[in-house]
C-alpha cells in the first residue's frame, strides 16, 4: 500500500480551520430568549426600586425647572441616573437623599449597567468557564478510550463498549468533521475536531494517557498513520484498528496495532456463513452484539477454577489466553486452568438488558451523509 506524501484528511475547509479544538459536552442551558427576558425583568426591577426610593424621599430632591419632584420626575431621575446620563436638572439636595444615593442608588446603577452589558460579560464568563472545565477535564482524565473516526464502525464499536459499562466521561472522539463532533457533544461525549494523523490533535485528546485507542477511519492509509502516531505517543495503550482491505492488515500490525479487523472480509464471511446456514449466521450476529442474548466475554480465571479442566467451568469456555498465547478449548494444553490465565467464554445476558445496537438516535446519521464507515 502506498502512503500519501501528505497527511490525509477528508474534512471540509471550514472544519480544518477548527482543527484541534476540544469540545466538552455542554450542560443543559436555558433558551436564549428566556435568558434575555430574565435580564430585562431584572433591569425593570432595579429601575422600579430606584423610582420607589426617589418617590419616598422626594422632598430631599430639587427640580431646577419647577422646584417640585413628581412621580414622573422621580421615574425620569431614576432612568437618567441608572443609565449614567445625568442631565443635572434634578439633584439630591438633602443630606439624607445624598446618603441614599451613595449607599443604595450607586450600587443599583452598577447592577443596572451589569445587566445592560450582560451579553458581553456572559461571553467573557463563558470563555473562563470553558477554560476551567477543560483544565479540570484534563486533570481528571485517565485510562480513557479514544475513538478516532466516528462513522458507522466507530459508532458501533463505542456502542458495544458502552453496553459493557464504559462511561461517557471516559470517552474522547476524534473526527475531522465539526458537524460530527456537534452530534457527539449533544450525546454527552467529549470530542476533538481534527485529523487523527496529527500528534497535536491526539495530544489534545489525551491519547498519551489513554488505556485503549480505537481507529475507525475511512481509509486504510489514514489508519496506518493514526496507528503510528498513537503508538509513538502511548507505548502501553491497546490499539485496535479497522481496515477495508485484508492485505493492509500486516502493515497495521507493524505500525503498532494490537488487533486489526478487516471490515470488508468480516462482513463477507458473515454473509457466506449466513448463506450456508442462516441460523449459524444469526448466532454469530448475536455473539458480536454485546448486551443481551449470547455474549463473548473475556475474564480472569477464578481461584475456584484454577487447576480444573476447561470443561468443568460454569461458563462455556471457547479459548484460553495464557500469556500472549491463545489456546483453543479442545487443545490438551488448555487444561488444567492456571490462575494467571484469562478465558474467553460465551455467556447469556438477561433478556431485559439493553443491546449495544440500541445506540442513541442522535448517532444515526452522525456521519452526515453516505460513505462514512
């Protein structure tokens, strides 16, 4: 396979401009119109309080036009005072009125101005909050899962992991499309807009501290570059990659992938098996759909099982993982089981459990068009 001289990306131009941005899922916020209404209501409340203060102490104020202060004059004085216009035609004359202006009206003026420029302050506050959220997120993120590419393969892989208990807070999705990341954020996941072949993008996803990295890009050459970059950043992470062509699988393993799944060949084998035996195809489909029915599970050998024959376990063991060697259940070397072994078993989940394929509806169409795997 010939690798391109430049780092590949299928992102549109507007997405490339936002490369590397971390987007944390946002908490539920009120509708903008409701926020504006609340600010206006608070502004009118401050104005009403100021008018009431002036009306109550109207004798302490002097109108340079006619000498007396009416209710309209009080409303007029409160408005021009809170807005810092201050024409000077109505002024506090008594000591009490001036003291009230210092202790009450002036703080109300400041509050009124804050409300009027609330939009600007909200933007500044939002930036500060976002920076604080990202710092806290980075300081607490450890042993998480990074998914590079959020097409059909990436979504299905993540849905399977979440069906086994993976929390949304422990997932970071990397994709070059900002629209895909918007969908990711809407479902409560953290996303990074950018090309996964770039080390700075993977660093923003904290790939150097990830426990496992799933590479589900559209192109095989992209998958190779992402695998090389990810393995360079993280020597101990489990890296699982998907490729379209089986001939590229060895190259992915040489690049540092612990496991390589050939999507086209796997789908073809399942199709062929279903032709030969629809029932066998249905069982295999059930096995790879984590969450209910029959599930393939890898677990450690218990103390009670250590020293026993493979067939004596309570679960149906299909393989034994001893060190880095995978031993079939019918291999004489599989028995007796050792305490350091891990076994791959077939177990039955409760019927009420949620299937991994029942992923959030917001993921449907997250690829934003056909052709994204």
